[in-house]
C-alpha cells in the first residue's frame, strides 16, 4: 500500500453525520449528498488533491466517511473481498476479509458498506452478508444469503449495498424460492422472507420510500420492480421491467436505484430500455405507468432528480453514451449532448458532479433544463480499469475511486 499525503487537513463532521445511516449514493440512495459551502467553480487545474491512497484493493464501490474514518471495499487477493478502514492521514487502521469475490467476470468489489450506530453492513460478490464492528473490523455475524436462501446471482456478480431499516438488514436473493430476505441486525437470523417471482437478483440495490405515511421497500430483480411491505415481506405489487427491453444485449441487467417523489417512481437501466415513470395508488398497493422516455436509459451511473428535472447519462452501447436531462412531470427530453462518454452522476449544494467512465473526466455542472452547463472540469489520471465507481462527497471533500486508488479533493469554498 502506498499513501501520498498532499496537504495536512482536518475534516469537520458535516450535517450528514447527524443522520442515522450513511450509505451508497448519499441521502436515502438518491445521489444527493447533504453538503453546503462548496465551490461553484474549480481552479483551471481542478480542485486541490489533499489525499491519495494507493492499495485500497480493486473495486467499483465508492467509500463512505464516518466520524473521520474512511470505509471502503476492495479485492486485495484474488478471491476475497476486503473491507478496510483508513484515517484521514491515509493510514490503514484495519482490514477484514468479509466474503468470497466474484471471479467469473469483472473481478472487482462492488458493495459500498452501509453504516449505522457503529456497525457496517456489506455484501460480497458472491452474496455473503456481514455485520462488522466499525471500530475494530471484527465480524459480528455473517450469513451466506445466496447459498442459505437459494438465491440466484445475475451474470456479473452481486453488486448489492445492503439496506438497513429499523431492526433488519434487507437483502435481495432472487431465484426460484425467494425474492428477498430480512435479517436481524443483531445476529443475522431470518426475520422474514417472501415468495419468488422468478428471475435472478439484479445489480440494483433496494431502497425505502415513504408514501402517504407508509414505508415501502423498492427492489429490482432481473425481471421486475417490486414493492415490499418492510414489516412482513408481503409483496404489494410487481411491475415487469423487461417488457420494453427490445435490444438483444443486457436483458435483465437492471442497475440503478429507483427515483421517488410525491407518489411517483422512475426506473431506468440502459440497453435502449426506456426510462419509465410510474404512479403509486394512494394505499401503495398498485402502480400505473405514467410515461416512458427513450433518451434517458442510464447504464449504471445513477440518476438524480433536481428541481423537477432528471439528470444522468444514457446508453448507446456498452462503451459509449451521452448525457441527458428529462422533465419529471412530462417525460419530455430537455436536452441530450455528447461529453466524452457516459458515466456517474451525483448532486450536492446546487451542483451536479459527473464522472465519465472511459477516460476519467470529472465535471462540475450547473443544473439546467436548457443545456448541459459545464462550469469546471479535471481529469483523473491515476488508477486503472473503468471509472465505474460513483463519486461521493463528505465534509467538503470529493471522493473519487479509480480501481485500487482513492483520491480526495478539497471542494470547500
């Protein structure tokens, strides 16, 4: 492991840490990070690089920051996924092997850990779910959820980020016996499981929404978007996701968390599969299609909703895509434009942060329904492999992961 400390700095714990859970893609997995006082324009050379850590392990997951500790997953040996903790000087505090890697294709870690009350919840590339002590790295409990509950992993491995909800950890199994299980946060024992609707688990992670005072889990398999009652696992409804998938590639490769606002849900998954918005019934027990849009079919970089407009990249083929914005209410395309290649999108303090997957270009973008308003850019030149990890923003710092390398940039104004 190689650590390069570019500048001594101190993180001040942000408002985000007052939340109970810190997880994949920020607040409730929406791609929004709870930050303020960030730069609205970067220097010509890009924001200041304050810390670089080499040797975190191969991976596509993004790190989280909790109480000045960085937690990140990676593959440091050929067949094991490792969860590591670093301080803000880049020093390794502990590392723990938490499961078997996926070794058939794209051999990199995928699961961003979820933190709650001093514990980390993470899943391996082959479906072992673990609860880990955040201070020591000791595994508190571990369940091989795919094996035990006869789950089915899709073509390129398990990419789930476990969902923590009250007293349980939610994990999608897919397969012919179950769709999802809820495991006790205390010891990993089974709290409930629900019936199978067929199909493998997808790459997308579950999320939870509040609809008319009702909590609903939204999960995706390789075939369906599914709404689940978190109290008992009852499947409230399911919507077939592959009915409009006409392209020969990627059938069932569902990747992005859904977007929810005011009783409506948006889902997208690349491969010319149209982005689709659905309206929930008042009681949350049924859903009806509102609109489809062929422009925004985000591959796996996530979509954000800002001021009534969706922003993300789209899919032209597995190595090429454009950037686009779509109006939330009407489903009409605001704009579509070329910018290097497709990639990931997150949002913080009034600005979009996009990370292009092929060459590592990063841009600061002002949200607009008129056009893609790029304010500043820089390029990630270190690390290796595709630039597939989503950006993350904590305490005025931009976290960019590229394979075995983690880079942290100061974006505080």
